[in-house]
C-alpha cells in the first residue's frame, strides 16, 4: 500500500509521535555552554523491545558518553546515542539518559514510555498516556486485524524535530504493529506560545510530503484537506493555553513530533 509518498510498512512493536508528532514552531537553538539532553524512541525488532534515541544541544564539545536508565531497574552506558532494551512486560516506564561530553559537561533527559498490547479479538484498538508534564492526553486509535497481535507504544519526553523545531522541547511519539489502517492520534497539551501551535512538526524514517509539498523525513505536516494522504493534521483547536490536535498517521513505522 502506498499513501502519497509515505510507504506503509510493518514494524516491530514498541515505541516512541506524536505524536510521532506534533506541534511546534521554530525556536532559537540552545547556545553553547547551556547543555541540554533529548530523548525519544524508535521501534526495534521483538516484542517489548525499544530503541531509545538521545539528542543533544549546547555542549561545548562532542558528547561521548550516554548513561541510560530504563525505568525497570536496568542500566547501561554507551558511547553512541542509541541503545536497545527489552522490557519485562507491557506497562508504563520512566527511561532517562545522562549525556556527558569530553569536558565533563552533562545533561539529563527523562521521558514516559507506555507499552500496550491491544485486546485480543478486537477490531479497534485505542490506547493513551495522560497527564505527562504539559501533555494532558496522547491517544492513538485505529483498526486492527485478527491474524496477529496488535501493539502500540507511546512516549512523551524532550527531543527536537530537525528542519522544523529549533530546540529540544517536549515531544510525543509512537510506534505500532498489527494495525490494518490509518491511526487517529489525539494530542492535548498546554503551551505558553501564542501562535507556535499552528505548526505541527513530524519525523519518520519513511518519507512523507510536508506542508511545503516536499518529500522529507522531518518537517511540518500539511492539513489533511490539502494533502495527498496521511500523515496530515485533521484539526487544531486552541483555547487560551490549551491546544488539541488530531492527526491521521499511516500504520507501521515509528513517528515522533513535539508540542
């Protein structure tokens, strides 16, 4: 199946979206001497297996050490910004990473990760994370089949979407398996920015058409009525500091974004 330029494939469970995505305008990049760490997730092969991904800004030299805690009592240190971990069961965890550069500058990022198994024999699956920092709701719903178990994993934490988001800030993410059609992603959050919510940043390893009509892996999503197909933004509602966005996302690949 092919939707616009976004190839729909199948991906292993677990994940980090959102929302794959979500909403942001450009902000100034953090200055050197103000180190910040970022954390999100990609899908990995195997049930309950997640790849955590770190990002950094403002360090005075290259980060060369990543100390991970997975939220299940396990820890690991790597010299690269990714690590893969298998969790003991579907549940909610608080992974973190502490990044250190060659001058001993360091910064820590922490996220909330929910691993969900869809109910057996269900034709629809809906899972959510609630009340994580400035994110009141990250919910994913979509059709599932009976031929294989369906799973969705949701993440909220600090990250940065290249080519759209200028600095590390709260993002939402997801990955999924076993869904048979597009997923509806609802994101409710608060913002202190008066107009930044109009941009919805998005990142995916599968190329998509952005709001400018270019085929990209990172960038701003178009509204659904002007797009060839998902991923796209169905609606945006804004009242005071409260924002609600509804996105339409193809199944089968990890996505990440930021409010």
